[in-house]
C-alpha cells in the first residue's frame, strides 16, 4: 500500500511540476498563430514573381527577393538548431532576471527595419547552398511547419532555458517568437525591393 501511495504522490508531484513549467494555452496559441501568419507573409511576398523580379537588386550592395528568401530559410534552420541545442542542456532559471525584453518587445524590436543589423557570413545569400527561391521556400516551409507542430505539442520547459545572443538574452519561448519575427523582418525587406521604382514590371 505504501508503494502505491508513493507512486501516486510522485505522479501528482510530476504533474504539478510540469504544469508550472509548460507554456500556457494562450502562449501556445500566440506562438503558433504568429508562426503561421508570418509564413503566409513570406509566401505572399514571393509568389507570382518572374526570374528577373526575384533576382532584382535595388543596388549592388542590397539583397534581392531571392536573396532574402535564401537568408530566411537558412536562418530558420540555424535559429531552431540553436534553440533545440539549448533545450538539451540543464535549465537556468536563475538567468531569467537577465532577460530585458517582454515577448511583445522581442517581436516589435526585431521587426523594426529602422535599425539595421549585419548578418553572419554563413547567413549571407552568396554563402547559402540553396540555389533558387523555390528551393529556399520549400526548406523554409518544411521547417516552419515542424516548428508549429512542436509549439502545439511540446512540454519542454521553454521559459527556463535561456539563450544568449549578441542582441540580448531570450528564453526559448521568446526565441520561437524571434524566429517568426525574423522572417517577417525580411518579408518587409522583400516588399521594399518590390516597391523600388526600378523593380522590373515582369
């Protein structure tokens, strides 16, 4: 009888512990909806364009729509690998005090195109192995769908695994929002390219 009671107590303790560390239904929905919304934004920005339009650069040092798509796809892989790797290490709740931004601020700050950030060489379009917009989109869509599925089903302790980036510290849930906001940042860049007066008509 004591063994049975002990087992039940352990299960109850585990359930309470899990409930305390798993993201809420509202957080889960917010992240999943945001990831799907920003995926659609990238799709809308790249569809129906000719090869000339995809490759057009407003200036020699500016990116084309295709360049942006390659960067988004490669970054999607790299950022998630970083989050996934961090989740395999011990949680560091003591670092939560070092996080300076709210969830909404993470999205707002990253989507703000008034501040320019130079990317790492492996994420520059010329260094990305994907050859076409279609190839990059396929990679991006596949990885984004996996991420949405993860958000909808995970019981990982996202709030207590902290990532340190050059731009600040974020918990793993915020990093998922970061991924969505990053693709939206470059979706805006695509639309800036398309709004250029010299953008090919067809």
